[in-house]
C-alpha cells in the first residue's frame, strides 16, 4: 500500500509541475517571440536573393507595458537604412494584410547611434552597418494609442490587440537596403513559452522525488 501511495504522490507532484509549465505561456506577463531572418521569407518587391541573415527576439511585457527587441544581422548587401516590425503572417505581404499600417514600428530611429554611415539615397540620410546588433526597449505608449478616440481598424488601441497580433497573426521583422528597398531579409517572430516563477524549481523537486521513489522501490525489491 505504501508503494502505491508513493507512486500516486509522485505522479501528482509531477503532474502539478507539468500543468504549471503548460499554462505558463497563457498566464505569463511576458510574451517572448523569436525567429531567424533570411531572404527566403521576403515577399514584397519581388523577393530577395540576399545571403544576409539575422536572428531576433522580442519580449512584450504586459505588466511593465514595454517592448524589448534584441537582434543581430550580418552579410547584408550594404548598409541598412530601415528595419521594421510589421503585422502579417508568413508568406503574406503587409501591404495587403495590413494596408493601413496598423502596426508599423521603426527600429532604427533618426537618432539611433548605430546610424554612422552616410546614405544619400535614404530619406534618413544615414544608415547602420551591414552587420551589427541592436538592443532597445520602448514603452507601449509609443505603439499603442490608449485614448478613447482610437480606431482599432487603423491603429493599435489596446494591449489585448497587440497580444493578439503577436500570438495569432505573428509579427515579423524585416530590414531594408539600397539594393532591396522593399526588404532584403525578413523573419517571422513566433511565440515561445515563458515559465512562471518557481515552476523550474517545482519541476526539479518533482524529478528529485521521482528519483528517490525509484531507488526506494529498487531497494524494497532487493529486500
């Protein structure tokens, strides 16, 4: 009987741990997105044959109401004058899916310190290098209009609307150069689960308990 109750306890502990982990993505204050950027995903401008690549991670913190982007890129055909976050599923043009630029976020602002290269062909006048890294955080107020007059058909009006874009439409990041003004590389940023605080510890204790339980059963059989 003791072995039976021990087994039940072990299964309950493990089940609770896995249950918390499974539900963490939906309950977490931070929604984490990430993805690889390459030319194969470019849709606009007739596509791209660039060998440039990149990787980006995007964190939407609904508690702190901030957006944090970290990404690296290399091997572009030349200096980069623009990089944007857009709302459109894989294989679809944002010009068709989001013609009113509901979500259009420029990552290289005019005063970005990475803009060190003269680019007379760009409306910005300066560009960032063909290879580099970027980290920045911005408030939701920069991309969400929280006013009562906001029109959700033409603007992002709530955190819920932004979260829906991230989890269902799938936000993408693209980069633009002189050779590929419509986009040289693009990457869909897909959701990644973020465990609730304490869940890793709970799972660790579950594994320790199961290991102890296994050794106890082996010892019981030998005796």
